C-alpha cells in the first residue's frame, strides 16, 4: 500500500515546481534534485542523475523525469500523481495568462514581460545543468566531456544526440579500459 503522505508530498513538490518552471521542466531540475535528494531523501544523487539521463534518452517531453521520480518513489500511482501535479498548475496558469495576454499583445508592457522571461529561462536552465555536472566532478573525465560537448554543439551547430553518444562512448571506454570506475 502506498503511503498517502508520500503521495501528498509528491503532489506538493511538483505543484510548486510547476509554477516555477519558466523555460520548461529542466529549468527547475536543481529544485527537483534538492527536494527529492536533500530534503525528503527519497533517492541519492546518483539515482537522480540516472533517472534524469533515462528521461533525456527516451523520446518525449523533458517532464518525463518527473514521472520517473514519481515512479521511483511510489510506483505507478506516484508516477501519475507527480506527472499530474507538474502539469495541471502550469496548464491552468497558461490558460488564464493566455486569455489575459490576448488583450495586451502588442503593448510595451507585453514586450517587456516577454523579453524579461528569456534571460530568466536561460539562467534557470544553466543553473540546473551546472548543478547536475557538479555532482559528478569527482571524476576527472567529466569536465572535458562537458566542455567538449558544449563546444561541439555551439560551434558545429550539431544535434545534441551526437554529443550524448560521444560522451557515453568516452565514459564507457574509460570505464572498461580501467582508467576509472563509474559504478
């Protein structure tokens, strides 16, 4: 039997995150990590990173990590509660804001708000990425992989899947050649 208190906490955590996720689900990844790893101790950093990696490799929206966290914490019901809690508040807010925004499109205030949200979304996404990377910095190979991936995508305008595949090959090669252990 799933503890209703855990389901309530899952709902509360992801309802809060839903309203802060400007720029998408990955923008508040650091907040997810804090809540599920540090605050509630539902999983370790390694487990969180593995669930995030799995969500990124699977087709579908970035919010899939929320479903995986819910599944890990409380099974199928946890996955449903976490996903609905992440999606419902943002959808309702988007509906309300969309109706109000139609009245203000084209005004200076609308453009100002729109332009102000861009750096906020970029900053949240960068902070999440740096936080995830910092949990793996004990392995010397991670920093060159991050730097190389960033340069590869930025300068060559390559699809990020190639960067993921190359990084995975480098890590697997380092692991199986005995240069380092990742397990």
